[in-house]
């Protein structure tokens, strides 16, 4: 009886683990908006909402705290990056500039990507945790 319970527990753990490491593909991200909540597990505090949006053909754009950015998202074998990234060039103070640098440095280099329970996590130079939103109009207002 104990052996059966143990084997059942092992089966549950293995199937749960597979679901948690599911590969993210472009179709899961397309037409979705995500609001940034943490960088390196620390809450992001900005006046405006920091976000990333995925549109047609995996083009992406967003707001990094002071400047807008854009580029071509690429996903290969569980890795993610935004290629040919560009952005506006306003300076908004040391704290916001640091947030933007962390975001752009992470997005522009190959990073691990997961999507689970509407939470998008990008782990590279920094760990960015985004939560899905339900429309562009909602993310632009706090």
C-alpha cells in the first residue's frame, strides 16, 4: 500500500514538472500584453506602467519606464531575445535609467523564457517577471 502511494506521488511530480517547463512558442505570446512586476525579484516602482507587447510576426514593443522600445522577438529552443532592438532616447533620472538598462540588456541577449499561469518570466542578465494584462488600454492606465 505504501509503495503504491509512493509511486503515485512520483508520477504526479513527474507530470507536474513537465507542465512547468513547457516550451514557450510565439503563438502563446502573439497579441498579448505583459506588465512588468519585478526585476531580480524586486518590485518595480515607476510612475508609468512598464510593459512589453507582442504583435504580428513576433514584433514587439513596449515602454521601459521613460522610453519606448521595439524590435523583433525570437524564440529558439526555450531561449528568447529581442533582435534589432531600438528605442527612444530620453533621459529620466538615475533610477529609471537603471530600470531601463536592466530591461534592455536582458531583452537584447539570449535568455530563458517561461510562461505559466499568465506570468511571463525572462531570465538572462536579469530576471524579469511580467503578468499578462487583458488589453493595451488597461496597461496604459494604472
